[in-house]
C-alpha cells in the first residue's frame, strides 16, 4: 500500500471514531459538575466547524466536551497532537484565534483562551488538513531527523545551501501563521506600588493574601486564570473551616474584594521579576468578551513595585516518558481532573491512569464517581498507600502496580495502552488495555520561574526530587507547592506563614491564622527517567518535549556526542525551547541527561528560566507607544503657521522643522531656489525656535564660559555676541552656537537643535563635579523663547520700525550685537547675527507670542516680498558662506583645526575642555582630514553628500580614499553647484583637482577651494 | 570523531544513531601548553582552530569558566555584516565575511550561514547622508552595500511600514546582500569539534583566577580553579570579563561592560525574509530558521555583569519593532535574555599585543562580536603565532587610545544640527 | 466570578491659564534674602512647597526653587530680585512661557497619573512638588491635595502628555 | 528597573529619573597641559570596570538635577550606598546603608 493509501485508511478510521464520539458528545459534558454556566451556551468555530461550549469554558474544555482531542500537529514530525494540560503550560493545543479584521493571532493556548460567541479558531502547522498532513512524511523519516541533524548535513554540494536546503528548512519552520493586518486594538499600561504582591491565588496565595490584607497593608493578588482559586477550582471535595472548598473560596474572595487595601487581578500573568521587586504583569481585559466596549484596552502592562513579593504559583505536573506518550488522548491526570471538576467535562469514558504519584489516583476516583469506566490504574511504584488501594477496590478499578507503559495504540486518538510488569529491573510480558484516554502523572515540579528571574539560587532537594528555592536576592517569599509542599492544609498554613513573614519584613505584625482542613488529598510520589521497555529502545518514540518533538533518544544522543552541560543538551536538542519554555520537559530532560551522564541531577545543573513566564503580546509591551505616540514629536510655536501654509517638514532630533515651503507645482529644488533668491535679493524669514538656549548666570559666568568653550570671553562686553565652539574632553567638536553677553554676569547661550540637552548636561557635569567653586547657575530657556531669524538686505528696513528701546542703526547696533528691547510690542532679546551672510537678525520673544510676531513680520514684510524659508534653504545659504553644520560637516572625529575654525580657539587660555587632547600625537600629525570647499568641473553637477574622494578614479579597488563630501547643494546665488568636504591634508591641496567616483561607476572631477563661496569680503553684512 | 557526510548520516540513521561519537572530549588540563586561550567562545575556539590548522601550533588549551559558547556567542542575535564605514573596520569585517562563506564546509559542520541580506533603514536626512557615506566608501573598498529607495526597501521586506505618516518614515535603506545570519551555537560547536580534532584541549568549568607573570615580566601561565597551567603565550578572549582578567596581569583596559538584552517571539511560518536594522529607533530583527522573530535591544545605561537588564528597555525595543513592522503587534515575546558586552571608547575592538610579553588580547567588540568571529579568530591566531599583528588588525591596537588615532564608528554616525 | 479591579469615579483634566513662573537658583545660605524678596518663606527641603496669598514656591533642588505668582506681578518680582543681586548673587530666570500647566482633579486623579508617572504617589504629600517624568516627558508634578494635582510640562511636550491623558480618561470611562 | 537613592532628595526613586554618568572619582587633572599622553589617556579612557563593587556617578537628571556617587555591585546590581559629589569613596563598613 502506498503511504497515501495508509493515510486515507487512517482518515476513514478517524472519521468513524469522530462519528462515534459525536454520538456520545452529550455524555462527555456533565451538567451537575463544573463552574461553567451550563445555562449559557456559547458558539465558536474550530477549523471552520461550529461547536457549542458553555460560558466559562476554555476552547480546550469545550472541544473536549465535543469529543475533540486532535487539535494540532507537532513542529518537526507533524505528528497528530491533542490537549495535554488545562493550563498555560500547554505545549500542543496551540491554535490561531480571531475575532475580526486585524485581530488574528497565532499560537494561542486553547487551554487559556475562553470561548465567547463568535470566536473563530484554527489548528496550526498542517497542510492540507489537520487529519491529513503531508508534513507527516517527516514522521516516517524520524531516524534521519535526530538531534543535531541540521548541523551534520545540507553541506553537499555547497552551492545547494543557499538555493535548495535553506529555503527548504525555512519553509518547514514555525507553527502558526503571522498576522498580516494592522492591529486595531489599543493597549495600556500603569505603574502600581504596593506593600505585598502575591502571585497565584490557590490556597497558599489566598492564605497569604488574607493574612497580609487583614493588617491593612496594601495587597495585590494576581492570577493568570479567569477565576481565582488555583487548585481549589479543581478540587471541590475537601472541607476548609467546615465549609466545602468552593464555599470557603467564595467567602475568602468576598472578604478580600471587600477590603479597600486589596486589588484582585484575574486574567493577569506575572511575566517577569526585575530588580528591586519590580514585577511586570500582563492583564488580559477583553479576549474573553464577545462584545468589547469602545476604548477598552485589550491588555494592560502593569509595572508593579512591591515591598514584598509572595510567589504562590504551585507546581506543574510532569508527563511520563514512554513510547507513544504524545498520542491525542494521552494527557496529564491533573488536567483531566480540572476538566472534570472545573469545567464539567469528561476527557474520555474509558481512561487509564498511568502514574508514579498518589495525586493521579484521586483523578481516577473522581472520574469513576462521575461515571467513567476507569480501565486501570497503572502505577510504576510497588508500595501504594493502603487507603488508595482500598478506594480503588471499592470502585472496582483494576490496579497494576510495579508496571511500565511501553506503547499506545490509535492514530489521531489513543485507543489502547501497552503495559508490562517490571520485576527486579526486567520488563515482563506485555498486555494491551483498550481505552480512550491515558491520564499520566510523573510527579510534580515546583513552579519557580519567577524566582529564578531574580537570580535566586535553586537547590536540589533529594527528598522532594525537585529543585526548591535556595538563596534569595530579593524581598521574596515562596509558599505552598513551590516549596515542595503537598495538599491544601499544608498550602494554607504555608501561605499564612509567608504572609506573616512578609509583613514582619515590612515591620508590621500579622494576626495568627490557622485553617482546619478535612478530606485533604495529601500524597507523595516519585519522578523517573523514561519508562523501561521490552522493545528496542532505539525505535521507541518517547517524547520529552512534545511541541519540539524531542525524544528521550535525542537527549541521550546529545550526551553521547559530548554535550555535557544541560545548556548544551537543551540547545542541541531544542528540549525546553518550545513555547512552553520547558515547563513540561525541563525536568524530564534533565533526569534523562543526568542518567546518560551517570551524574546526579544537581551536578548536571539546570537551565535558567527567562522572562516572560508565558509569551506576552508585543502590543502590551509597546503599550501607548505606537503611531504618533511612539515618541514625542516636538513642534515650535510657529509650526501651526507652517502647516497651514503648506510646509514640508523634516524630523531633526525629536523636533519636526519646516523643511521648505513649496508653492503649487514646485518640487523641493524649485522651492529652495526661490527661497534662496528671495532672501539674498530682499528678505527671508526663518523659524529658528528649535535652537537650544541656556541661561548661564552668576558672578563666575565669564570664567565658566572660558573653561567650557574654546573661545575667550573676558573681553566680550555686554550687548555683544560671539560664535562659540564647544569640544569634548577628547578634543573633537561637540557643539556650537552664537553666545550673547546680556550682562556682566549673564550669557545667553545657543546650541544646536539636537545638542541642547547634551550641552546643558555637560555644563552641569563640569560645574557640579569639577568646578563646584564657581558661582554659576544654568537654566534651559529653549522653550521660553520663540526665535525668528530675519535675513536679507531689507532686514533692517523691516525691523527698525517695529523695534522700541534700541537704536537699530549700524553704528548703535552693529553686527554681532544683542539687546533687550521690544519688537512689534513684544518683549524680546534681539540679536544682530547672520547664518546666511546677509544682513541678519534673530528675534527672541516669549513663546506664546511666537506665532503673533511671525504673522506681524509677514504682514510688515509684504513690501519686501518677505519669503518664509525652511531648513534646506538655511543649509544652502550657510554653505555658500562656508558656515559648518555640526554633525554634517563634522562627525565627532573633527578638531577645530580640521574644520578650519582654529581661529575660534583662545590661544592664550591656559585650559578649556578638550585643549589637552588637541596636543595628542595623532591630532597634531600631518595628513589629517581638513574641511575644504569643492567646485565641480561641470558646474551643473551637484555632488552626492557622503560621496568619497580619490586622487585617481581609475585605480583598482580597494581604492585609496582621501575624504568625503559633507555638504553639496545647488547655489542659486552662484548659478552653480558648491560642496564642502573633508580631505586628507586638504589645506595644502588648494587648486588641486580631485575625483569623486559615482554610484554608476563613473566619476566627477572637482577643484579644491576655500569654504567661503559667496561674498568672501562679507560686505553684505554691512548694508546700510 | 565521526566525519559528517550523507553516508555517515544514513548509516547512523539505520543503526538508531547509536554510533555517533563525541564531538569534543572533556579535556583535563595538562601542566603546560604552548598557547592558552582564555574564553571558549567562537573567537577563542576559532583562534585555537586556526593556530592548529594554519600555524601548526596544536599544543593549545582553551579555558572556559562555564560551558563553551555560553557567553555572547550563544546570546547574540546572529547578525553578520561588513558594511562598516572606516577602511579598517570594513576590511576586517569583510575578511570575516569571506571566512563565513566557506565555514560550514571547512569545519564539516553546518553553521547555517544564511546570506539573506541585511537592510539598514534611513529615517531622516542625516541617516541618508550617513548611509550614502557608508555605501560610497564600501563600494570603493570592494565591500557589498547598496542604496534602496523606499519602494525597493518595501519590496525587499514586505512587512515594512513605509507610510509617510509614520513617526519615523522610511526614507530609504542601505542593503548588504552578502550579509545575513548564522546559527550561533553551531559556530562554537563547529570550531570546538574542529579544534579538538587537531589536538586542542577544551577545558570547561575552569575559571581563570589570574594571569601569572615571570620575573622578567613576561607571561608565565594562568592560575585556574583547576590549578596553575604554564604557557609562554596567553591570549585573553573573554569579552565582558576581559577587564578583570587583564587587571590580574597588571594591564588596565579602556573597557566597560554593559548589559545587552535580546528576545525572540513565538515561532511563526516564514514571513520575514531578511535582517533589518534601524539604528535610529533601535530595532534589530530577523526570523530564525525555527520561525522565531529574533530581536535585538539596546544596552542598559549602567555597567553590569548581572546578565539581567530592565523591563523599560524591552518595552522600548518592542515598541520600536511595532513602529517599523506594525503587523507584529499581536505577536508574542517568548523569551528574553541578557548578555554582557564589552565596549571601548571608540566602539571598535582591541585585537593585538599588550605591554606584557606573551600576553595578547581580543576584546571590545561591543555588540558586533558575533559577525567578526571567524575574522577575529583568524587574526588573533596569526598575532599569537607570529607575535605581531596581521595588517588587518594592526590598527586595532591599545596604543590608539594614547595617540588619539581612534576608529570611531559611533562618532561617525554622530547626530547633531 | 470574583471582583475585578475596582471601577473608577470621575476624574477631570484641564489646562490652567498662564502664571508668572520663575526659576530661582540661589545658595541655601542666602535663602532668607530670597524669602524676604519674594515675600514668603522659601522651603528648605527638596519637594516642600510654601504658599502665601497667590504666590507659591516649591524647592526642586538643593539650590533651586520654582516660583509662581500672578502674571501682573512678574515684572515687579524680577525687579525686586535684580535689586538684591549685587549683594546676594543668584539666578532668576523667567520661564512663564516654557511650560503649560495641566490640572488633574478628582478621586481617581492619582490612579490616572499612574498610567505614565513612575512615582509612588501614595508617598507624595499634599503641598509638595517634584520634578519627575510623565511617560518620556520631564515634568514638575505638584500635589495640591489628595485628589488634586498639577503637571507643569514643557511647551513642546504638552501635546504628547495631554493626548496620553485623554487616552487614559477614555480607559477610565469605559471602566476597564 | 533599578531603585536609586538620591542623597540630595533623600528619597529612593525609579531609575527612569536618573542618568548613569560613568565611573566615579576620576578627577580632571588640575593642569591638563602638564599631563603626559599616557596620564591623559588614563584620565580619558581607562576604567576599572570591576566585577563587584563599583564606584560610579549618577545624575538625578529628571529630579533635583544633581550628580552624585554610588557604590553598586555590578554582579547583583544592588546599591550599597549613594553619596554626594565631592565626598570621598566611603569605607563600606562605616557607610550608611541605603534605606529601602
């Protein structure tokens, strides 16, 4: 028979089984049990088929109630897989979910997703269908796909890797499919501070909460489940304080909910435990609702800072490792108990229990009492507590002790299990028990993931056969099953104690709390490696990591190949790297690895648990920071005018600045040429408000300026300003700007737009830590002032009539002056400076008047055809004058001499920031790159900014590059292109012709010149 | 040690994979070696391999405090590229790229070097100028790197958000097609196996306590948890821990160690064809062959060896990813971890001799160490064997911090105006 | 199903009219002079505030005070301090236009602020002020009473802050 | 996210309000021009980068604005003590522990 026929046959069988189960669907749901609302049916779909669930169901419990076990395909072998757990540790039942456009998401745990009317779900990692998946061919070739397989192959022939092998591997990758649309949902975040944060609301967590809450301490209790109660939700039978477990649970929750100092947060997962008791929480707010209120956030990230943290996260049940343990219908016994008691669902009618721990016996009893025919309890142990034996006998359940399981039968649903007695280490004759579910329990693993986020040590406890919390690094307490304790009474007692301890550490006193528990299901058990078998172990498919298809053989192979560290074993086999992050597989993997290594478990160590505890939505982590709120966009007081007048904007640091003001039909080039012409011919107006401004004030202000900036300041008299240059201590240019002396003891410092915060921080650093003796104070006034630059031959004509309290004549107010006066009636600081080479002024007015002043100037400027221009024109005009832009013409490796502004250095000053570094050998060495002008041979060629410069464009690669173009523009004023560049020994190359290779393989020639292209004499600054 | 071939795979498959032998023995230290390499990451193991293969020096020990490949080699986001600005960097990283290209075959170990292309996004005029400078410089250096328009960038990486209304619009991109990723663990394992095969001892779980110097000041060996081991040549290749170890030899380093975090999403079917980096919003992302989105974050602000790192940085990193790739908003973070990166003042590595005779150092790779692995290893081996730097690593000296001849890739991307 | 997070009563957000806002830097030793000049005893401890009539002052740093007064008094205050500058060096900088002030009031004011303010506001007493962060924006947070706060935020960061507050208000309104 | 005690505010506050400012107690030489290239390199670039207790500078940049010093364990990231700028590195035995 061809493989396909085999599959087809299987398919038929599956369908038959489905029909049978379908017939029995009603039997699987027990209306007398569970906490779901049997009166409220809910309809949802799975793989296009509509199913009915109950309000309070998860997708998993609802599917099981409909007899559906097969829900997915495994990662590597595409083996059919079913629901294994009832919690967030689920490795198999991962589904795609959707509630509407843009709201699809992959890999959702069917065991956590609550059903609601209209929920759409789909299975994953199968093609064409879940029942018939072509990928399952891998399963036939499993011998090839052993651990480390990839590293050993796909190498021959080499050329095949890129073209054939890798694309093949990549196609096989992944589980669910990616979302493809924009997510319409909104995500929120909050900070929260409390005395005690309690993670987990089982008996331990609740007892801790009651103890701490009763003292008035602020308490936060979180639980990932839709309901609080933890184990109690699955164990209704014990009596606490003479109340049934569920009645006691309700009263405890009522008491807590009634206290103003308590915050109960369900559907909330503690995802990570960070420094100094900061715990991240992710709260799901709407994924369970069929109708979502407007503006409701889907999830909220909480950043909790807690005085004390109590971890009461319980324990996670360990699977049994044996051949066929991954077949749908094989699941955790504890999960079956939860499905029965919490959801009122039987996972099967004829279950077999396979266990090495007492707890699973109680599952058997609950199922039997619910009307299931428990085919057998198979326990690997030989000595069983008599009480359990009797309870089993009284229910006519067959008990097989000292047995192993060696295979399961069935394809997409378990039909039988093969068990053998083990006597003196030898495996006896097999016997096959037919069943429709295998419920396994290989012991329990304390859930200490969050504790290990704190780098607290985990210590192996030989008695509990588990890692338990050791040395603590944070103010944290662990309670209940997390410390290897078993049973509700022990959990309650330990929780109350943890609460009291936490309060003691907070300096508070807790009242005593004891809880009388009857009918408690205490128990013990053992944990073990893969179960012994009478078959050829090398053909056994005993899975350790279900999702990643890692078998016991793979782990032993890794060890055989020299992987001795458990981290190596993990990475080589990918055990524990699936989406459950090893919650089910780590301990089994470790036990098998240590057996293979012949070492004790603690000698082999443990892989570190890493945040998050369960996978956390990107949206929740991004929170409000999406779209326009991803980061602040700073706008000037004049931005609104620019918007209304059609400006194009460019982002500069956090600011957005008007880039150019296109008139209809103009592209950037045309607009910029027009703005340049207008400014040089008559009058241009520019919003310079983003320039950083710092008030440097105090008796020692001038001394401070002398030490910070390269320039000398002593001789600058009040009312005058000067270009200032700031270096880093390494001697390289950091920032620049015009600095005005307002008074003897007050400087108005301007910085670059991007440099404002850096410069102020640097000044504060020197002032506070190096020169605390100086009496100087620094205040940022960047946003106090709106700054408008007026440039052009008509600048004075525009301003003079508007200025009061300042004679605007050239004599009274020469170039590089500053005055406090009023402009158009607004109090202002007026500078006469120019970054264009034209007669220029900069008017600073209180920010609220910025737009009003701008509009008044526009109106008053009409006679002069005043022209608003943006940053691009500003760049061109300054380049025509050879003024540098920090960060464009300099890049953090340029000294003042390199940039040709050595004149800005106060040579006679004994010291200033960066002076010493300018004397380092390689800084004074010949051949440094120096800033020069370039004029292309073809005046129409505008060089590319960033293009590299060579002497010989014909040379072979790698070429010897001697510099690069830093600025290049079309100069309207000169009717040709201009450029600035840093060139090795540039100052000695004046007149030389250099070459700039272009992207198309060609090259442009250019002559080295000075940087001042326009009005070298500077006459235009002096127009009357 | 079994040679990997189609035949050996098949044979073993048919015999239940029972006959695979260990890939490297669990060596115990000898009294003396010709060369000791401190740090069994990709760089250290690779150096040992090249010492044996290209310089005939096989009496070599690689000493590791934990498990091999457990440091930054096994913690990085596996981005491999060489489109650096300065000649020195571009040539060094391109040398590494040449070695990456043939590494699987050379080591008989599939390290899954995937030339899927690395695309760096430009979000403002300054980025465009800076990338153009890189591209022109790279082209003339014979290094692959080209400019993509916004539309070309979108075509190359469909999940990219190119809306002009984005807070950080994409104004274009630089693409190095030869660049990509590799399987980080396999690099360490492949080098370890190949080195061991040539007689190198790999000694794990053996912390180095100090470097001992002889009376004449030259290196005498290392004190370790497993006792003193003599060697006339010691090469320190210990990333974040370099400062501490060099201090014991009396050499102070211009290094600081910072926490660097990274994360992966849950695995999904292939959706992301390349590597994308955005230095402006700090988003670094690719999709692993397993299907996880592999995402790099920035460093925390303070020096630390804790390998922890804070939540705010992760929030920002994920927000940045969703800004550039909004369709991933409903994806989930599966696992995040921290590494320790050693950073120099000019953000370039130190690879060469030290003031101490017989002591060599390879450190300061910051966030760029993985991509350099074969190159750094190859050049470190050369430098140790010949007691002089190869011309490619000659500029990466300790002395440059005295003379001021820095190789400042970070400053070259300086932002201001 | 047990009790969810408690639902919230109303909280309101409003932008306040401008005030004369000044940044005073002076050596703590000269505090008396400053107090006399401003007309109220300037608090000596970081965080503390002091109000008298319609003037108020808060200590933001070891040598830094934030002064509030009616706009009409701004020029006079500047002149008064100028008069003592020669003998008592200090720095007084007008920052009236540097910031906007947002009032957040109502029983849920504190919870509303927690959407983006990392401080433990339970520990912040009425009458005190702190420079801190609201999301990525530096602000001065003033607590006037248990359920009344003011945020002073730089002009260009104001839209970001107020938009986040709007989003948070809508969350509170929908009760989730 | 760390919690940091500002010795000026006398308050323990979230790291978000603070900016790290490098190793502490590296004073700028009184007369840089008299420094040898090596001495100047040490001042500019050489850092102790210890695995353990580290004397470092922080600035309460979004708070009181002051630079101050701290002793912090770089392995656990835990602060032992913070102290005002200009004060000598405290002897930990005598040092006041940071109030929680």
